C-alpha cells in the first residue's frame, strides 16, 4: 500500500468505480473522487494531491480548462496531470500537451500501462518535491551564511568612529557574483595617529571563497597585535595561509597604514590591483602594487613602500573585476575612465552609478570598491 494522494476527476459513475478499483488493486488507497473540474478546484482549495487523473469531456468544467487553471496556479502547477479520454485524434493530443499536461491515456485503458504511468509520474513528482525542498534548504543556508558574512565587515558605527578619530571618510561598494563572495575589506585603528586599511580578493567564488574570508578574518583578529609594518605583516599572513589553503587557492591583498601625524601612507601588496592615489592640487598616481598572492608560496617576502598622504588626499582600492568584466555592450572598463569618474567629484558616487546601470545584474566575478577620503 502506498501513501500517495490521488484525485480522480470523472463524471461517469461507472467509470469512476472502475478507475477507483484499479487504483485500490494497485495499492493506492488514498483516492478521492469528484465529478468535474469545478469540484476538483474546490477540493484542491482544501488539499493538494500528488497526482490528478482527469477525463476531458465533463459537464461544469471540461478537463482541458481544469488543467489550464492548475498550470496557472502557483500552488497547483507542479502537480502532475494524467488525462484519460476516448478522443484519440492528433488535434486533441496536441491541445493536451500544449497546455503543459504531463501525460495522456486513450480509452479503453490498458490497466498495466495505466498503473505503470501513474507510478512513473508519482515517483517523478516525489523526486521533484525532494529536489525543491533541498533547494529551499540550501537557499536558506546560503542566505544565513551571507548574513553571517556581513558581520565581519566594518559597521557603519565603526566607520563613523574612524572618521571622528582620524578625519577619513570611507565608503564601499561590493557585489558578489553568487550568493557568497570571496572579497573582503576592513579598517582598524592602530594607535592615536595611525589606522590600517585593506582589501582582499580570494580566488574562486561561492562557499569556498567565503570560508576563506572567514579564515582570514579570524587570523587577523588573533594576530593584529603582532603588527610591525605592512610588509612583515603580509609575510606573516602568507606563512599561515600557505599552510591552511588548498594548493589551488590564494588571495591578493593590499594593506596600507595611514599615519595622520606624518601625513604619509606606508603599504604592501600581495598582487593586488594598483591603488589610485588622488592627492591635493589634482595630483593623481597609481601606486606600485606587485608581490606574490598570499598562500601561493611558503617563503614569500613583502616589501613595505611609502608615499605622502596629506590632508585632501583620497585612496581608491578595488578588486580586478572592475577592469576585467564586460558591461552590457561587451566593453571592458579602462582605468583612465575610472580616473575621470573619480576625479570629477572625488567620490565613489559616479563610478558606483555607472557600475550599477551599465553592467548586468550577475557579475562573473566578485567586485569590491573602497574609497577613503582624508578630509581637509
């Protein structure tokens, strides 16, 4: 005996009895019977069956209209429908399948084939239901993970505190290519005059890349007290990550320290895109930014560099998706255009609007843009 719920729609009393006995004999004991399409729809307001078997020609509402309404209903459209009818011409068959009906059985019914087809559709429906439940569960877990991932990024309050303490206004824009991203950025106070700002781009996308951002977040939370300078800190991070990351995973990273008392920026890079420095009096420069990605080799060393960073200077950090992704017209954004958009009003606003309007919703890679404005 099976537990599947079958709704039988048939206006002929004798035919109803025959079909129900067929189903009972085959082990289907949860069978409900109604006379026409209207009664079927009323019944399905109260209960949703696993399979509907319906005749075509019935008073009240014909079987084809019942099927049409079921396929138009969010609640009912996934229920498999098996039509049984004495009309066996090609036009009828085409009409049936054009309405999205799952199967067709001509009368008189072949009992063995009839039961076999019922079993096939019930098994397929059960598999579809399990798959749908799995997708719902997966989407819920991915949503939970994405919300948790947000907690490792600086809060609005933290950015306000940084602005109050150091006179720097930081804005950011991030767009993950899937539910979970592998880009990460942050800002940390070091002492009364120095703060640290960084951007990280892990290879790959999705769950693996997101887990690596958690890994790095925890690593930096534990050993930030060991910070001496940018180069030695990247060397330390690389030593730990190389031992933890799988062979095909790595990260690019830019890490800078702004010293407001000295009006200077010291920094180191692990293969990150070249930061853009916009200084006072329209001074614009791409900072040298080479270095081996973190986690690639165990003994990589990273150089600390220095440049002036007086009041009125801005720093633009970004991931490589900005200049490697195609827009809706298939064009690649060149960095000179980026400079023009940033230089016009010295903020992320124009570039962010361009990215949001000129690119497809689904990016091929994770994108992060970070703009730090040292208020004059």
